[in-house]
C-alpha cells in the first residue's frame, strides 16, 4: 500500500518532510512567508488584516528582550522562532491542540528541533530560556486578547494573567499586510543572525 505524502513543497523549492524534517530543508524565507499568512486566533480578530503569527513572533521577541535586558542574540533568535513550525502546520488554538493530544506536540517538537539546528541553536532550548519565552508569549497573548480579539481585561486576566505593566508599556498590536510583515520578520532574523556571528 502506498504511503501518503508527508512532505510539503516550499516556495524556495525545498521539500520538507514533516515526519522526518532535516535542517537543510529549512529556509527563513519559507518560514517568514508561511507565518505571515497564518492567522492567530483563527482569524477572529478586529481589523482589515489578519493578525499573523509572524507579527506575533516579532512582538514576542521584543517582549522577551524587555524582560531579559542584555540577553544574548541567540536567545532572542530563539524567541523570534518560537512558533516557526506553524509555517507548515498552522496555528491551532489551544482547545484544538488539547483535542488532538500528544501527536501534535511530537510533530511540533520534531519541526522545532530541525529549525533550531538550521540556525545554530540547540535542538532543545535550555529550560530557563524556554520558560522566559513562554512568559513573553503569555504577555503577547494578553495584549492580543484585549486589543484585537474581543476579550475583556477581566477575562484576559483569568485566561492569560495580567502582564507586568512595565513589560507591556507602549506595546500596540499591529495589523499589517502579509508582505510587509514577511519582510520585517526576515530582516529581524537576518539582523539577529548577524549579531550572533559578529
């Protein structure tokens, strides 16, 4: 019996095997393109454009840096890439992930390890770094929930916990055309890689 196809062709020409991803089949341009067209909150946000995972990732990296002044550029890169697997598997909301079970997490982990290795990061991040990225992700989720996803502050506080006002100060959710976000994500990735290798 013929096995179902488990690879996806990327715009770069790479073929990424989702069941056995290799770092050599990963390009930042493919990640940036995919994430710029993947909507967070299943698209249930206010505005003329979807709020993309790429825009969210840029915000998480900024929050992570605010929370960890002077942190090494490699860990800022890890924060930028924290949702990178979603360029091929999409952004599933938490209730869907829970319904699917551990299979989703295993697929995500394999893809994330390949992404990390491709850009010179450890396959598995150190626990303290992963924890800090998760905190920044939660701050972003609270801001998104209140600013564009229709949640009251009280509801967002219950689900995502009110962030430290210092971390959230002046941060406004931006809804932009995908091509613009894609360009900014790619540029930020290149800047962080340059800072790592400098």
